[in-house]
C-alpha cells in the first residue's frame, strides 16, 4: 500500500512504541486523544530544562535571552506553519479549549449581546460548544447548531439556511471532526459566513496533526489548535487571529507580561501577542511545540496526510468485514479517525477487551455528546485514530483484537 | 480499616479462589463476562435516573434495601457486560451483610484477582462511584441502627 | 556557616549548574523568577513522554490509566504538601496568574458588584493586582492598596484601618514578596480579614519554594502558587480553595472534562476539581510538579528554609560593605531574595555587567511596579534570589562581580 | 536587503575596527560605557514622553529631524549607560544619512562586534524598538521625498 514506508522510517523516533501493555506489544490507536512524542520533542524539552531554562522576557542575563529566543522561535514556527502573516498574531494558550475560551470571553463579552446568535455545528467538540454556551448565557445570546448528515458530512443546506435565518455574529466549526474524521470545507464555510457578516473561528485541533493549514487560504478570523495532538507537549496550544480583530479585543487574563504599566490609578496593556499572555508562559512547551512542528515538516505534512488517507481506507476495509460492525463517519474526506459501533454491544466492553490485547482505542462520546445524541448513539463509539507512525499491520492486529472481543461478547 | 466481617472476608476468599485458575488476562475477562451474564440484576422498573450512577461511560444502576434483619440488600446492573460482571462481584461480596460490615469492608479481593485498576476513581466505568454509594448507604443505615 | 553542606549534597541534581555563560561558570541568582529543575523532574517528565503518555480520564486503556493515576498522584502530592483537607480542592491551573484570574473571574463576577472593594497590598505582584482591576472595572468595584513600610514590611496599622474603612469583600496578599523577600504574617492577616467579613486569597508563589505551607493553619480561603518557581515544570500551578466556596463558584472556562453532560438544551457541570479544569490538562506538568514536591520534601523544606535564611544574612553582609549599595527590603522575616539599588547607577547596567561575569540576576520592577513607585525606585532594583543549591561562595562571586561593575560604571 | 549606502557601510566598518581590539567581553563593555559617556545626546528639553520609547527597562529617548539636504539627523539618550552606548553607536552609524539609506540599512556591525543580542526584540533595553523607530521615520520621509 502507498506510503507504507513512512512508519519504517519514523517509528524509531517514538520510544513509547517499543513498550508492551498486559504483556502484549502496544498498538496505540488513540492518537486523536493525544499523539505520542518524537525524541526530538522529548530530548529538546530535556535539553532546555538541563541547559538553558530561565524565565523569559525582561531578563538581562544570558539564560533569559536564550530561553526567550527559543520560546519566541517556537511562536515563529507555529506562525509560519499555519501561514500566519505575522508571528505577533499567534497567542500561546494552554490548548484549544483555552483558546476558544479566550475568544468567547474577550471577543464575545465585548461583542455579543441580547438576542445574538453563535452558530456552531452538531459535530463540535465540547471545547467549541460550552465556552459559547457560557458567554451566551451571560449576555443573553444563543448558541444554534447546524445539522450533520448520517454519513458524517456537514449539512450544507442547513448551514446556509442557518446563516440566513440567524444572521449569527460568530460561526465556529471544526476543521476536522475528532469523532467522525470528517474534513469540513472550511474555506467555503468561512466565505459564506463572512458574506453573511459573521466572524469565523475554526477549531483546528484535529487538522494540525494531519493537514496542511493556511489561515489566509481558509479565510477565517480565528484559528485554534493544541500541541499535544500534533506530536507536541501537553499544556500548550495557540490562538491565531486577524491582527486588527485581536488589537481591538480587550485582554482576558491580567497579570505580568500582559501589561505595559501598572498602577492603582490605571493600568495600560502591552502589544500583541503579550496582551493575551498573562504570567510566565509554558516556556518549555512553546519550545517543544516548535520542535514538534519541525518534526512534522521534516517528515512532510503531505506525506503524513497521504499515509493516513491510505490507513483510513485500509481500516474501513478491514473492519467492515467484521459481522455487525457499523462504521460511523464515512465522509469522502477524512483525517485518520475511524469510529464504529456494534449493535447490542457496549463500546466500553470492546475497548476493555482490546486493551487486554495491547490495543489502545478510545470509547465513549469523545467529548461530542450532542453529535452522539444526534446520531442516536447514546453509548458512544469505539474510535481508532491514526498517526504518522501507524502501520497497516497494527490495523490488522486491532481488527483481530476486535474480532476476538466480539466473539467473547456474543 | 478494621478487620473484615467474617462473612465478607469469606466471600472475598471465594471470589479469589474462583479467579485463581486464570492467569491469562483474557481468560479472566472471559470469566467476568460469564458472571455478568448470570448475575441477578436490578428490577427493570428500578432502572431510573434516581438509581443511576452519574458520570461514567457505562451506565450503572444500584438499588439498596434494608432487610428486617438489619442487613443491606443490593441489586445492580450495567449496560456494559464487563462492568456488569464487576458490579456483580461487588454485590456478591457486599450484599446481605450487616450495614457496618459493608461500610467498613476492606475490598482486597480486586487487588488479589488483578482487577484493582477498575476501582480507581479515575476509571470511567462507575465502579468506584458505585462502591462509594454502597458504603454511604450502609454507613447511613449503621448510624441509624446505632 | 549553617547548612552550607546542603548545596554540596544536591547540586549534582541540577545539570544546568555545570554550565558556563560568556566563558564563566554560571552563578544563577534569578531563582525568584524561575528555579532550575532537579534531574528527578527532568527525567520524570522524559520518562512520562517516553513510556506512558496518553490523554487522561475517560480512557479505558492501560496507558490512559497509568497517565491518569500519575497526574492525579501529582494533585494528591500538592494537596498533602499544603495541608489541603482534600485533593479535590486543588485545581490545576497554568500558574499563579491563571489561578488568581480564575478566582477573580469566577468568584469575583458572581460576588462583586458596584461599590465593593478588593483590598490588596502595595507589595503585590501584578498577578495579584491586574486580575482584580479587570473584574472590578467590569462590575464597578474598586481595588484599594495597603501601604508598605520603608523596610519592606506591611503597614499593619494601615491594613487594619483599611479593613475598617472599606469593609472589603476580598483581601488578597502575598505570602512572601518576590521583590523584597518580606514574609507576611499571613495567618494574622487572614484572621483579621475574616473577622471583618472578607474572603482571603494568599499568593504563595514565593512561599512554595521556600516555606512550609499549611492552608488550614493559615486560615485563608484561597491559596495559589506556580510550579516553575518551586523546582517544577513551566505551564502549571494550582489554586486551592475551601471546598464549599469552590462548590458554589460557577465554572470559568468551558469545554471537555469540566462537564457532566452537554446538549444544546442545557449543559451540566462536573464535580470538583474537574469543574474548573476544562480541556486536556498539562499532564506531564502535573506529574512533574508532583516530582518537584517529592524532591523538596526529600531534601526537607525546613532544611531549605534554614539554608536560605543564612544565605540572606550572608548576602546582606557581603553586599552592604560595597560603597553606595542600598538594600531594599530588610524585614526581619525574609525568603531568599535580596534587592538592592546604587544611587545614580541604573540597575540594568549592573545586571548586564554581572551577566558578563557569569552572574545571572534580575533587574527592573520585577512585576511590582506599584511597589517600585511607592518606594521611589522608578528604575527598579537589582535582585539576587536564592535556592536550595545556592552557595555562599556564589554570593561572594556575585558581590565581586557587582563590585567590578560598580568600578566600571563610576 | 539591498546593499548598504557607502556612508553607512563605511561607518559600520569603522565601528567594527574600533571594537576589533577587544576580545574580552568585559573590555568590550568598558568601551561601550566610555562611548556612552562621550556621545552627544538629545536636548534635555526634548526628553519628553513623546520622544520616549515605551516598554523597556532602561528608558530610551529618540528625536529625528530632517535636514535641508534631505538627510535625517538623530539624537538620542538613555538613563542606562550601556544602553546609551548602544544607542550612541546606532546614531553614529545612521544619523546624517539619506532617509532611504537609513530605512534600508543592513546593520551587520552589531553582529560583527558581538553585541547582536542587544538588538533582539525580546531584549528589554529598547534598542530594537529604537532602531525600528529610526527606520520608520526615515521610510516615511523617503516616501515623502519620492
Ligand atoms: C509573588 C508572585 N506572584 C505571582 C507570580 C506569577 O507567577 P506566574 O508568572 O508563574 O503565573 C509571581 C512570579 O512571577 C510572583 O513572584
Ligand atoms: C476537535 C477538538 N477540539 C478541541 C479539542 C480540545 O483540545 P484540548 O483538550 O487540548 O484543549 C479536541 C481534543 O480534545 C478536539 O479533538
């Protein structure tokens, strides 16, 4: 199969892939929850902590200078990787969730009011629903969802109708669904939303590890993602926003770094990106995030994407032959995510029994409860999700483990 | 924790003996699934929200009744069969025992049979919450009896 | 001098202390900005990323279980270390700044209104001023400062007068000042504030690395600190709060993990601590924070405190003999922080020339602009700050470097 | 960046030659401090907020004037002597040169004399902001002249 040489080349970069669980070789298919880290990231973080850690910005000494340059280098790498016109538009956050909350609380509190609508889709992760619900409740606005088709694609008719019907102030949607794998036509959605006078926020949490991202080509106003799903460290992610919009937004968190001058008579705020980065940032995280991006670019995002496309096709084939298995999410364009259910059998049982065979999958609602409810899947799904290092052979092992679990449960 | 009530200790030993024949992980789960299929479960009519243990992936229902002899009688169920097997083991060990004995039970058997991880409060199968509920119920009853 | 054997025992735990800057051995005296990391922390984080990384909670597979247990173990270690009655009262945040913002935005928005007062002190870090200014501005409340004496101690008369005069809803103050070193009588302050009907928040950022902390004995309602100043990783800290108060507070950030159930008809929230921890947490950070606490406890917090007390006395002696040096902050009870100024010479020049000699100090306002202004030190101070691994010999080197810098600048 | 204007290039070579005699870090800074003491500075009257470069530890003031010959004349000052030395070097290299030459100058000399780190925008001495201001002023003037 195409690209099957990719894992051979890179698996040795991931020490965890050598381990066993329950005495069986680990087959890690929970990448959409969090990807494993290459040595470049692990060792880079270690090197930082062993050799040039210091608090950054405003430091006159050499270590502070080295740490600042490396951290700001991480920011520049993120900016370049997503085609941001300017690194100052990249705000480091604690992750995607934190980034959406930043927009909802800062932009939302300043711009949403009684009767306004925030449009989302029924395939959103809770991270792109709950922050909007909270700010809408606070200001008297409302969150409205766009429907999703049975096959896991977005209902474009409903999308356009909703733009028309609600004239939303904000339209927020995933670039790729973490439960279905569906890749949304984000550029088209952004154009339509902008034409309807709305701002757009794209949740790229599942796009960053799998797809080439260009925020200019997408045409969104905000883009968020998280490092840990893209071979990077935990505790860091980013918000990209159009400069003029970010400039106009009030700060959200207060503290050090985000100020220009503090006094009890009045405090003035710093310029971008610092205005939104209060306190000591996650320095080792910013540096290691940059290393994760270097690693992905070194391998080639398009190479990873092609490899994962072929894995998805392979997995669909391998799993569909198992009696009773129904694949949830069959959009033509998918990232490396395959969800499935077996009628009459609880996904938790399947996941537990696959774990016993060394295969790590995720079961449940995957933080997309409204989607599960919409699709009538109250117990959620069993989800296998892939990364650059996943092999067809691992999918075979997972399929066999699933078959054995099914045999035990029937 | 105090020493176990002899009844509860004896039942735990029984379960441990039961599982002693399996050293393979999968065999153990096979057995758990069989248990899950056999175990007497809560009345369908009582599978309501008020008997549901919240916040877990597999749903768990638990009902507790105090018997005339001062013992507590538990019935339970789950929509996942492995969870049901685990839930069943808990009922087998704790049901129809004196309230105080339940409240103070040292449930070492899960460790001994290698299923301890399921009792972790971080596990999303609801077993930990269920055991907590069982203890709370029994403790409240014991307090009333005292 | 007392305890001088401590650094001998532990310096080998810190690889960075072996390095040189500008061809001179590093003398790292910028610990109040951020401490260096022991091998236990560096290697623990690496071990996690190499061997058992996975997203936590809700995972049915073995790696998720191991990661969850380690992360929650980190929380328990923090809870035990600060004498928290229950680990569920410890909320992981991105740091102290994030923790104060959480309280200001969640508790503050629900409880502060027009005309209310938040009382702080003039020695606060911006992290304990700006979040209060922001919420007060939003709701029409006001931040009032308590004075600080010339020697760097809190003006207790003014504190009690302000309680009386303003009847504040919230009183927030540092446990130990990052600029002056002053240790505040936090238990007394909390008692007085509570008696006056206020809640209390103690900023323990500079206490965690240096002092034994017992939130019950202190009697505060909230306590915050950050890991990176206490030998731990970047990107993580905590908020401790009294359970009943935390239970009553609305969530601040929305997203995964913090919910019990999400739907477009209404979302319900999870229990503590999860209600306040939206999204994938900084997993490796939580684990490594626990390892940093293990390390501190292994060495002995009292041993560290005694060592640092003697370093402060030693440094005061060594520096006071230099002509023109004026020490800022001479409170009887200090953590390992020594600030100084030399009239007519800019601290930045001193810091730069000390850096050239391998000595890392911090210069400027140390994120305490109102304090600098209050003390009439518009160019800030030069600050040396110590850790468990600091030696008297390093203070000699720093004093000599300062003397040489002074000679060059006069 | 285009090739440097000969005037600006010659001045940079001069500075580089000046510093070539120092290989020790401290000696270099000693020299910088001497420069800082000697350099002609901005009029005290012009040390106002509108000439202050914001957001840095050491305060930096900069004034720009366009001369009749189309050149730009800079004066500057700082309250920290090392910053003043650096600021002085910048003025020495860029002042009294054609606007376009300033806007497009490739300031390689800081690298050559080993003081490049001071130009980092993350450095809080204000030098980077000052150079940016100098370029902006010159670019605006060049645009008007064109
Ligand atoms: C007293 C004090 N409070 C708060 C903070 C803020 O900590 P962080 O920047 O890690 O959020 C610091 C350190 O910068 C501090 O010294
Ligand atoms: C589509 C999507 N959005 C948002 C998130 C939230 O990311 P994080 O938990 O890192 O904040 C996730 C992952 O959990 C996701 O898959």
